[in-house]
């Protein structure tokens, strides 16, 4: 059963490979294709300035009333150097309760 499956898969792969080789013969020719850059004559030319445009067109002054966001009201947290934080964590780790090891063989 495995040999039949392997033979079936191999035949499909060989057929696909042969088909790919024959298609390339018809689509590709030996004639060289010369690459021509597209020409854009006005791309970098200098022109006069355009008419001034207001980006805000019909906008007016907008304001709102309501609650202020908390980030405006809260004071920033106090600065603590990283070395002090490391010392605090090391002391907490030393004071933490240790696990009791019990072996059950």
C-alpha cells in the first residue's frame, strides 16, 4: 500500500515538473528584452506656486466642558533610583519565607 502511494505521488510530481518545462518553452523566447525606463517629463519641472488653500476650510473654534482626564490631575510618581529598587527587592527576597524541603523516597 505504501509503495503504491509513493508511486502515485512520484508520478504526480514528475508530471507537474514535465508540464512546467514545456510551458516555459512557449512563454519565454531567446530574444533579448530591452528595459526602457518610463519617461515623466513634468515630474521634476519647476512651476509657479499654486493658489493658497486653507486646510481648515469651514472649521470654527471648538471647546468642550466636562471632566478633566486623570493624567492631568495626578502628580507624577516620585523618582526612585534603580539601585534603591534593587536593594529593596533583595531585602524582601531575603526576608521571604522559604520552602521546606521534604524528600519522600
